[in-house]
């Protein structure tokens, strides 16, 4: 399961099917160098997104796929 402390890089490596979630939310930081170090929580804050909602959406995708 994905949690808010994981980095974007970790999530993408483990669960590439989550890419559309990030893109649909306007979070185009997937290839950004900071994505390897930035947590899901930090990225959500930077992009003005609710971290709990983001984690919920990401986990829904990995369960369905």
C-alpha cells in the first residue's frame, strides 16, 4: 500500500499504473529530479492537493490493477 511518506519515485517504480492519477491532478512532476526525494505529502502540499485524498486515489488504482 502507498502512504504519504513514500517518495513519488518509489510509487512510480513500484506502481507505474499510478501515473494517470498524478497527471489527472495536474501533478506533472513525475520526471522532475526532486520526485526521487519528495514525499507524496510534500508534492501534494506543493500542488495544493489534499494528501489523504491523493493517497486514497493512488491506492485505489493499485488495488484495481
